[in-house]
């Protein structure tokens, strides 16, 4: 048998007693009183952890969203050097890579672009006189695919609108303006649809 102090009067009593023999204070309430703060503390810790996890998930979601809204093609930043662009494309291994040192341009030839059978793409990464990336031109050749030229144009209009919002209609096609890029979708000629990505600050330099 152990002795404990009554929380009410401080008298020493048996830990097996249901109430204090001196003042009559019920001892089972003591256990409830002392355990409640512990339970509240545990609940508070769990709540803090849960909120932290939710905030991290939201942060990751909005970060990814912002990356898309920037309008960078293939997630290669503007002003990336000609040499680094070439290395990145060779590492991605999405198609045949050809570099033109004289014109400072890297071209990637892609069969079945975006997993669309019989859509052949030639993607040209142009680097300016300063040797860094400022625009990307995607040329989509529609040769006997499941799409008509109009359907192919509509497909990419919907995809670009999903990423960047409603585009602005122009005589030549549709334009989207993002914080970092100007994107233009053009029905160039029979069998050819183009998408251009241009550094929004390029003309200012």
C-alpha cells in the first residue's frame, strides 16, 4: 500500500481509498483531473502535426501550379546556356538531338509527339546572340494521324488553356501571356501546327 496526498486537504491517505478519510474528497476525480491535461496535450500535438502536413501538401500543389503557369517549355528556364540546353535534352532522351553551334540552336526530332501516333514534331530551342535560351518553336507535322488539322489545333488549344487560362484570339492564332513567357498557337499551313514559347523579357534586352 502506498500513501498519497489528498489534493484537497493535503492529508496522507492510502492510494486504495476512494475518498479522503479526513475531508471526504473523492480520489477517483484526482485521476480524471490529472489525466485530462495529458489528453489535451496529445490532441494538440496531433492537431499541429496534421496542420503541418496539410500546409506542406498545399505548398507543393501551388508550387507545381506556379511552375506550369510560368509557361516554360519542358521546364528549361529562359537564359539557360546553349551548352546546358543541349545537355538537358540529351539527358531527357525524348528524341534525336541535333545541335547547330553556328546558329546556337538545338533541335529535337520526336516521333509520335505527346504519345499521339503519326504526329511528328521538330522542336527547336533558339539561343540568342548572348548564347542563352530565349525561345522554343514546336512544329507539329500531321501526317495521316487520327486527327484532322483542325482537331489537332483544337486539342492543343484546350491543353494550353487548361494550363494557362483562356487565350487571346489573334489573326494568326491564339496567344497566352504568362509571367515568364508568351505562347502562341498557330495553324501554319495544311499538315502543320506550330506552338512558340518566347521569353517575355527578350525584346526588352
